[in-house]
C-alpha cells in the first residue's frame, strides 16, 4: 500500500484526536479565582470558604434535623453580614408527585431594585439527603449565591429587584419550593428565576433546561458568561427521566427561567463522599461565572418580553451557538440544498450513493452492538457493570476498542464496494435524513445534528469546485463539526450517566464512525480490527484483575433493618445495584432467595437475614375525631414516632377510597404511590422526629378501614448492626434518598 493511500486516513485519525482534545479542554470548568480577586468579581475560593462555614461539621443536614437548622442560621448570618434583608417561611408542605410532606423553613432575601415590580430570583436548596454532607448537592450553589450576593450589593440598586430563595426539603420531594410557590405571596412577584443544582462533586455548570420562552435568557447568558455551557438536547433527555429539581416546581408555577447543574463524579452523589474535601473549586467558580454576570445583565434589562424558543448547541471549540427553534427548518432546508449542489457537481453514481446511504445505519448498528456486547462481557467477567468503576481506564479502552471493531468491520466492507465520492454523499444524506427525523420528533435535540450536516453541505459544495486530488482534503473539513456533536459529548455523558447507561454514548460514537468512514477509503482496515480486538482483550483482562471499587469510588450499599411489630420478627436487608461482596454478606446469614419484607410495597430482596428484634417503642396511633356525612367518612388521627425517628409513613389500602387528607389546615389530594405500590395510598412525613402529627383523612366510603400500616423510619441502626457496619469497610458507602434505615411497622385499622 502506498504512502499516499495512508495519508488521508492517517490525517483523519490525527485530526479526530486533536479536535477531541481541543473540544474537551474547551468545556472544562474555569480555574477558581483566589480571595485576592477584585471585589466585584466572583471568587470560587471565597465561595468555598463560605461553604466551609455553612457545613462546619461536614455532616448530613436533612430537612427537620438539628444540623439543618444550624445551616439555616449560618445562611442568615451571612446575609446579615451583607446587609441584605430577609424573611423566613416556616410551614408544612407536601409534594405534587407523591404524598411526601415535611415541615420546611425557607429563607427569602431581597436586594431591592428601582423597579420593585420586576423581580429576578436566584434559588438553591440548603438541605441534604440523610447520608451526604451535601457539599455538591446543593451547598456549592448556596455558597455561590452568597458570594454572588456580596458582589451584587456593591452595584445595587439595579433596575430590577433580585430575590434570593434558599429552599428547604428539596431532597424530600421539592417541598420547600412547593411551599414557596403555593403558599407565599412573594412567589407571584417573580418574573424570572435561575435555579442552581449539583449532582456529584465536579464538572461544568451547565444549562440543564429552560422554560419555553428563552430567547432573551440564552442571548443574555451567552453574551455575559465567559464560559457558557449547555446543550438544548439535554432538555429532551430530562423530559424523559424521573429526575427532578426545584425548577420543576418553578415551571409548574408558570415562572420563566433557567435551571443550572453540574454532574461530574456522580459516584459521590447522595453519598458520604459528597463532602468538603471532594468538592471541586473549579465547579463552584463555574457556577458563579454563570450566576453573577447573568444576574447583573438581567437585573438591568427590560424582562417583560422573553422572545421565542431558541435551541443552543453548547460551546463548539469555545464558540457558542444558538438560534430560534423555528429557524431549524430553514437550516435543514439549506443543508439539503448545499448537499444537492455537491451531488450535482460531484456526480456520484446512484448505486454508489445509495449504498453509502444504506450502509450508514449498518455502521451505526454495528458500532452500537459491538459496544453493547463488549460491556456484556464485562458483566459476565465481573458479575456486573458498574456505573462509575474505581478504575475507569480499562472501561474507556473497552469503549473505544469494542465500538471501533464494530465500525471497522462494516467500513472495511463498504469501502470495497463504493468509491469515496459516492460514499461521502450517501453518508451526509443519511445524516440529513436523521437530522430531519430528529427535528420532527425531538426539536430541542435536532441542532446537535443540524450543525455538522449544514457544515458538511458547505464542504461538499466546496469540494465540487476543486481539483480531484484536493477533494479528500476538503472532505476532512466534515469532521471538524462532527466531533463536538458526537465524540465531544462522550466524557460528559460518561461522567453523568455512567457505564450502566453506556447505551446513551454508543450512538454518538456510531454517528462519528459514519462521518469518518469515507475518509478511511482505500485502506485495508484488517490491522485496525486486530488492534481493536487486542484492545478489547487487554481491557477485559484488566477489568478481571483490578478491584471493582476504590475508596474514591466505592460501591453504594444501603443497610436496611426492618421490624414487623405484629409478628415480632426482624430482618436485615442489603440493598445495592451491584452484587454484594462476600465479605459483607458473611457478617450475617444473608439469604439469596427473593422475599417481600414490607407488606405495603411490591419490592423484594434477595439479600436478607433474620435477626433479633429491638426493644424500640412502636409508632403511636390515636383516633381523635370521627364523623360521617353524605356517605363520606372523615377521621382525624394523631401519629407519632416515640423513638424520634425522622420519618413516619401511613400506608392506606387503595380499596379504602381515600380521597384527600388535611395537614396543617391545608388539603391535599391522595394519590396512589407508584414508589411503594399501586395497592396503597402512602402519606410519608419527613423530618418529624419527636413531633406528633395530626392528619384528617376523608374517605368516599363509611366502611371500617383494615389492612393499613403505620411505620416509622430512622437512619439509626440497631446495636446488632455493628458487625455489618464493620464489614462494609470504606469500599462501600450508603447512598440515595434513604441510605441506611431502620423501619418499624405495625398494622392498624380505623
């Protein structure tokens, strides 16, 4: 094979590597500015010092806890230092999706503007889950708002007022936000709101989503931020995920705005590793560089008219792109016109271009399947695929090698059947067709494909007017804009979604393989296949040899104690997405057969062991009042955890016809609990500890209710959990909204 035949393919691979590295570094968080930075600038180090003060104990502070109230007091101290007036909102709130309720304590502060009728709000939540100190979720955002406020008061007053909302109970079901937007009169004064969240301990602060009318917001953001970051396709993903932030409540309230979040090192999310030691200062800096300049800009703007909906393609090699969503149809029409010009001038054969088109999805499918089966082999070797493995290098090598092998097998075949001109035309007609389908079905994601397709049309048109020997060099230009929309997204998705959801990454690699395929023309790709196969073998060998977990990225394992007060029996349950270590299971006689441990859920466990019941007091239940009218039965009850557990759960059978319940004089519709079981209405009270709770239940029936349950749930495990805790070691930690729990339940009737 001549050197000339190898030149363009080699240059393509080198260009791919250089473009990937360039795009990767262009998306990294900025370096944290020191405390010596000018007073009117945001300093990540200053914000971190505030965070250290707020989270002095570096421990969890869930809603209702004593430490939660201390964190709230420290936020108030910071506001007093800045001379910013504030008020507290103390109330009960229940969520919209589930009947989760908690006593919340929000803080609402205001920097008055010259136009007091126009308000921009910044929002973050200060509570954490039960097992995490919450440095990333959401302490970094709280500290960033306070550091931003310090800089804002230097320039105040602005044209518009700036409101600061520190919500409580977000982790219990967005309850602080629900309380504010449903109960507080100031909620109706807000014109725009910027919410800031964290999901991990590092990563860029990106636009997670916006409300529909976002033209003014995106324009102001892209012009004010030094490092804008976000992709409108994430909005499409978020719509289809069960995740929520306080911004969901904002949208339901009809308030416009933007939702920002970071999602790097997600192994730390909702775990003890979400702490002060692990939070990345660059991430805090990025939060601030999104927050401060954008707030300054909006605070002095007329925000009555937000314009149309725009889509945004993130930063492409440091250059931001956005346009009105309606213009996507014009751009996709322009793309096909440019490609058609290339077709007219390059004069591909119909057969060759058709083969190029029809083989493109074959490349895509082959790439995805080989990548998928590569990780199935990991599952066979290790017994599991870990979202964020302790050592991720072999997983990355496997991702590259397995997808490359799948792509090269098909590319090697098509390159023998079709010449380069025909193939590149077919490839980009396929890209265009995919862009059009995406525009119809997923309009907020279509720009991801439209930009490369449009630029490819330009390069194909140029290639039509240059000498034959120069055409391959022009074709190289098609890769420049394909990389950011495909390979350039892999790292972010790997960090946020993990390897258990690797299928989210594989199509992007497949799309790039399609774009690259014509540029590998004339090369015998068998050596590449051998290299890819070798990479697969090496990566799988390392996976088999190296430990699955490290202290930096431990396994998430929750220890659940469950006591049936009716039968006087008790069990321990180990809960994890991945197989439990033999060391941990050896601490008790854990069974492998599946068993339902709670009568009011559909969940079963295959890691359970019988144990000795505690002598803890059972939750208390009293009927205070009862009335029957118009075939409806209303019962007022008092429930209480006599052991001061942080949660109470009332599970009422679906056939009881429970219609609504009243808590703190506010009525809520009773909904069947998808979280527990469709067979029960579940009212879950969070952050209650020793408080007696009075509920009024209204039934569309006068019949006696049987088969109901009352449970109290604490994070304190019994003394006999000591051996399990010892065997868990630092290679596994509790995580999630529950973490380690001790549940005592009893049956009740009323």
